[in-house]
C-alpha cells in the first residue's frame, strides 16, 4: 500500500509541478518560441486584460501549483511530510470543489459538474483515504517482524 501512495505522490508531483511551470511560462511562450505548447490560459478559460493579470496567473496558478508539486515530491521521502501533503491535497481539492459547487447555486451560473470537479473530488477522496491509512493504520514501528516492515 505504501508503494501505491508513493506512486500517487510521484504522479501528483509531476502533474502539479508541470501545471505550475506551464502557467508561469504561458505569458512568454510566444517570445520563447514555444508555440507547440498550448495556451494555459485558454485551457482554463482565462483572459488577461491588464499586466497585473500575468503576475496573478504566475503566482496563483504557477507558484502555488509548483510548490504543491514540490511538496508531493518531498513527501516521497518522509512519513511526516506525507501525512501533511495528503491532508493539504485533501483540503485544497475539497475547497476548490466546494467553491465550484457553491458558485453553481447562484441563479444563471454554469453547473459545477465538469472534468476539473471530478478530478478534485477524486483527489479529495483518494488523498483523505491515504492520509487516514498513513496516519492511523500504517505504523511499522509497532511491528516486531523486521521483514514485514521491509516489505512495505
């Protein structure tokens, strides 16, 4: 089970770090001649109308996602960081999904149900499940059989 959690964290490290880098590079992708890369802002439905908007995209989408990706990577090496990162992923994705849902309750707004919402709910459920496993069920220090610990 621990290896499944590590694969999950590695996948999310690549995913979130990649999304963050994509968001930071997007405003200058034409200047860097990266025309092959699709536009981040078009992919998420954003349009920047002022220079501060690029900074906001880089900070909110780029910086936060890159740090989450980095934390997921660091969590591969420490059980304490793993529990923290899993709780952070659960909190973060639940908050975003809740915001989408609450917004959809306002009359004449679009529905909350889309691919991003499904991803966030799935991430919340998986992260919370893994968190509970690591925090309360997985405790190799209580096992007297050293071989059993090494198997995990």
